[in-house]
């Protein structure tokens, strides 16, 4: 088996049980080529080191810790909020974020994405959904079916809000009051309630015919922005429903087939928010990560002496080019499954490489325990750049003018000037869909995650 063909074997899966070796060391899930065309298990990762890898990847996702599951139940993808983002992921993004289909070729999907939705999706770095809660606000009557409340406290205040929509499902077959006309649904922001009198602010309205089946959309951006700025002002929304020709005759939403929080899980109301990243959060995470790395580098316990890829003599010499790297997010669960993360590294700063979105090195892959909070994708082709930049630099090496000059100087003074490095020349983004907690879901675009081409720099 050649070294080049070995990289394709990174897609092989292996499920590790709770087998332990001693009290401090476990089978790491790190697999390497031993230099004799054999793949062997390499025991170099302790429990602490496995935790560090896990923590670094959570930082990459912008999460401070493991996703919360406050009520002890496994998040359900079948609920309407995550299903909506999964619908976007499948029908509006494509496998490669930068190679997504043009608007006219995108599928509408179950949620009937409009042209306005597609524009918001294209402009967004982060899309979040928020399921409706049965939440009591002091001083506000519950009014089942008419009042909806959403927990938006997890929205980073520094993110720019592109827009927010309320999604309601209308069933033409479950309405209590039979009629063949149309109704008006009006969404109000609840400002206050004193002595039983509501103070409401008009947000948006929509007219529907009684025989329409499917999802309805109301623009609630104004209310959403108020809630994000000040969570104490979040008293939810009030839905007013009346026949289109009789505005004084208010009826309950469920009477005309509007599904509430007690309805089928895949038809419950939810909010979708579209955001443009300011970069502030990523900058803070990176600064915090760099500070931790400095401490770790002084006391790292990673054992690289037994790793054949830290020995220059064991490395293959080849021309700079793109190589196979597959990262798998398949079968993730904190308790029962293992995240299969294949990554390539020949460096001691493996944590740095992973968190900086690019890993350059030789074949190996790691497993770490996780929950089923990553909904999609199962994995993605990340690729990496590897090889020598030797004179002469051919056209397929995508060498810069500086790299060509550096190569010539290296020929004259090899001891003073090193050869150019093989590095990515083009990178693209991917989108990851995951649970923030049991009811809130995020679809986030991560830049510079896929190597598209390599060259000498």
C-alpha cells in the first residue's frame, strides 16, 4: 500500500468501548501508519489530553462548554425548530457552502423558503431557532394559545441582527370553527400588563385563507431586537386572530387551526433569527485560547517520542499538493458514542492546528466522547497540504513570486534561507448545525475550514 493511498483509509470507522489501560492511560483512538504499511493503535492520549482536545473543538465552535441539557432529555431533531434549520442545510446550502446552488435551483423544502428567506440565509453567518416555551411572566396573564414566549438570552449581544421571523403552522383539518373565509393573524409585542389591561405594540400581521395548509411567517425583527438588548423586556408575543371582515370578533388561534406549544412537535411555533457575525466573539475566544495554550505548552504531557511522524526519517518526501483529510461528526453522544474525528498532524501544537482551522501533517485520527448535539453534517472533507517545495517550482505548485525568489536564494545559501512552505492557497467554508440546548438550535458558517488548493509560499 502506498503512502498516498493510505490517506484514503482515514474514512474507516472504529468504535471504541470503555476499555482502559491502567488508571491514567486509555486506548486513545489515535491511529497511525507504522511505516511498514500497517495501521496500528497508538497509545499517547490520557484522559486529560482527550478532554483538552474536546475543549479545543468546543472553542472552535464558539461554545464555552458542553451544550446544556437542563431538563435531562435528549434534544429531538424531529421538533419544528431544528427541522427548519435542517431543511435550510439540505436545500439551501449544499455540501460546500461556497458551492451552494443558485437561488433558482434551490429546493423550497418542507418550510417553503421564500426569496426573502434565501437572501437572509446568504447574508447570515449564524442562524438560530428558538422554540416556544410555556413560560410565566410576572404580571402577564398566560392566555393559552394567544401568548408565546421565547428564550433568546443565548443570543450574543455583539452580533448584528439581520432579521427575525415567527413561524406558525396552520392546519386546514384541525380547526374547531368551520368556515370558508379568511382570517387575520396579528402579532403584538407585550409591553406591560397593569390591572388586567394589556399594553401592546403592533409588530406584524398576515391574512390567511381557511383552506391553506402549511407554515406562516410574520416579521418580528423589532420585538426580537428589544428582547436581545434587554431580556427583562421579554414578555413574549400576543397573537390576535379575527375574521378578515370582523375585526372586533377575536377568536383563539387554535380555533382556526394554528398549532400551539401543545401541538405536534414538528408543527410547534418557533422563531428564527438571522445574524451577521461581528467577529468580536471569535476574537475573544481566540485570545482566551492563546493564553491557555501558553500555559499548556509549558507543562504538556503529550508523548511524541513513540509517534513515527515526529521522526523526520519516517516521513515521505513528495511534491507539494493537496492530501486527503476527512473529519467525521458521526454518531455523537456524550455517554454512548464516540466522535470520530480524523485529523492529520506532524506538529507538537496539535491543539493550535485544529483550532486554527488548518492541520498540516501526516495521517492520524482521534476519537473523543460527545453528545448527539451535532445534527449535520456527518462529516466533511477538510483536506490538507503536504510536500516539498523544491527547485524548480512547477506550474502545478501554485508558487508565488516570492516563493520562487526564496527557492533561488535557498539554492545559494541553504543554511541561511529555508525552502518555501507548502500551504493552502484557497480555503472555503462549511456550515455546522448543532443544539445549543434542548430547545435552541444553531446553524453556523465556519470560514476557512476546507482546503481547496495548495501551493508554495
